[in-house]
C-alpha cells in the first residue's frame, strides 16, 4: 500500500517540477490517465493524503482465524471425539467444523487450496494385509512346523 502512495506522490512531484504527464507516467510506469487523476486529486485538496488508497469493495478475505497451526491442531484430533460420525477428516467436514466452532466461514474450494498449499494431501484409507499370525497354526490344530 505504501509503495502505491509513494508512486502517486512521485508522479505528482514530477509534474510539479515541469515534466510532462506522459514523461511522469513513463517514469513511474503507469497510464497517463492515472497521473492526470492523481494531479487533479492533489490540486483539489493540496493534501498528499488525497492520494492514499480508498476502501475497495469486493469479497472479504478469509478470516484470520484460519491459520496453519490451528488447522494442524484440528486435523490431529479424531472427528469422533468431537461428536462427528466420521473416522477421518474430509474437507466438507473440516469446513463445517471451522464454521461452527471457530466462526471461520471458509468455502470448501478455498480450504482445499489452503490445505494443498500447506502440504496436506488427502488419500482414501486403505486396508492393509498384515500377513499371517505366527500362532495361527496352533489355533487350527496344526503343528507349528507347518
């Protein structure tokens, strides 16, 4: 933000020193129309604060409560201990939990992007064959040499 204000002040100063608007725009690397607008804003008020950024409309940013540390702490928990009927975390479940418990309304797509950027990968749980138990032959009535 500060760099943008500095660029605007520099352009206005260049024009005040006698450079053309085109030359000032080329030096600060902006469009001529921007320099015209900045000079007009400054001349109306004679206050450098008139060149500061104004509030912008648009989508709100994700709440600052969505941090890597907080998500890591939540993912370390078993969802069943929190009252959910799931054995693993899914993005929709995590988004719902964040909205309900931490008042952090974040969309599933945004949450997926954040998790991916933080190095998390989701894979489906798989059953693993562990091999035959060594005492299985005794249970079946066979010799242990089999």
